């Protein structure tokens, strides 16, 4: 079975408020037993850390990559130091997180979430049959398309890219984009993945990392979505959820989550089956991260969907000091 654990992974000592809300919403709304916030560095003391440690479900876990990856190598029979060498050679936190998320799930099992997520409903149904899972999203450039020599294929995807760009800029463009989503190809996203311990698919992903040629290992997406997509093609026991479950607002279009509007109902922008909203901090919303704070959520919870979803998914919002001694927003009915 998939244990009722949620895992986050953070590389660095400074944690923005935007990512604190990922853990708090998972703890308050996800219906899980434990929320592990794995950190490769000691988090700096401050209101963000205080808010996390104040929630009894959240466990700050100091992660030792060398120790964990060595154990994984032993479990999989991979030559000592092979995965660790890849980890130490990577140059970005994203690449390192791609390795750690799979290693953590393979060893402990549970659900891994990226920190740019908001949990909006119980995650328990995802555990029901113990099947490992991943989610699909609507994208423009699936693996291999950019390398296509077909003029027709390239022209089609450039047209899709233009359409997405137009709706990204139109006010409330997420609404107009929805009827067109069916024309956009599906791609796997590893921001939300789940599995029981020692799952074969995740073991195969770790083995595939080792097998990649050195010249390909460190290209963008090579250790992440492209690798998982390639291994998924041969997976016999893998559930792939529709975009509406984890990715109700696609990449680029996700910018509308922060668009100011007069009337905000947080459930307008998600689907009845949505349990996680991934808001793509690495795409168009990256610059928003440093703007988000408890004051921001308080001031915008009736003006933008991000703040409304946070307020609806966390029973008692922390204040700027990381304390919960002020009245927070109640979870929406």
C-alpha cells in the first residue's frame, strides 16, 4: 500500500512563504498522517520555520543526500557512488530535486509534492489501491517534438504555442483556454507522484538515470519529466491522472492564478476532482514568489485565485511572525 505520507524536498536554508503554504495546505486539507518536509540544509530560524514547526503533522527532516543515495544504490544493486556522482555533478536545485524525489519515494513510499502546490482536497483516494501514479498536464512541446524534421508537426506546435501565449495575456484567459485544451498534447509532470516503498517504476527511473549517457544527463528535463516519460512507456502498473486532478491550470496559463479580479470563488478555477493545484513557480509565476507573505494572502484572498485557494485550504493562517494567534481564514465549505 501507499503510506499516508506526503514528502516535500527543499534545497537551501532560506524558505519563501509561498512554499510554506504548500506544506500547511497538505497538513490541513490532505487528510494524511504525516507531512515530511525534507531539507538538505538547516532552515534559517524565522517566521516561516516557526509556522511549519507549529503544525503537529509537519515533520522537518534533515536530509543527508550521501547517506540516502548510498542506501538506494545498495537496495537496487547499483555500483557504489553512481547515483551520488550524478547528484554531486548537477548544477541546479531542480536537477538535484529530480533525483531526491524519486529516491525518497523509492525508499519510504507516499506522495511527493513540489513546493509550488496547494492541496485543495483529501489525498486519501490516491492511496486506495496502492498503484503508483503520476499526473499529466497540457503542454505544447512534448518530448521529441522539437527535434522533429516534419514541417507540419513543427508548424502545428508553434501554432499551439501562439494560441497559449494569446490566452495567457487575455484577462481571465484561463476560461477561454479551457475549451481549447483538448487540442494540446499530454505530457507527464513529476510535481506530484506517488508510490509504495520499493516500487519497481521508481526503481527503474533511478536505474535509467545511471544508464543515461553523460552528455544527456544534465540537459534540461533529462533527469525529470523526460526520463519519467520514457520509463513510463514500459511501465505495466502505473496510473496516470488527467490534468484536472493535479494541473487544472496549465503551464503559462497558470499566470492567471495571480490575476486580480473583482469576485473570486476559489473553486471556479479548479475542477470537482482537483485535489492539488500546481502553480508552476518555475514558469511565468516565478517573480510572484517573493511577493507572497501572510499579509499578501490577507490582502488578496478576495482578489486573486492563489490567495483564495490558500485561505480556503488552510484552517488557520499564520501571521507575519509565523504565529497562529490571530484569527485565520476558515476552510471553505
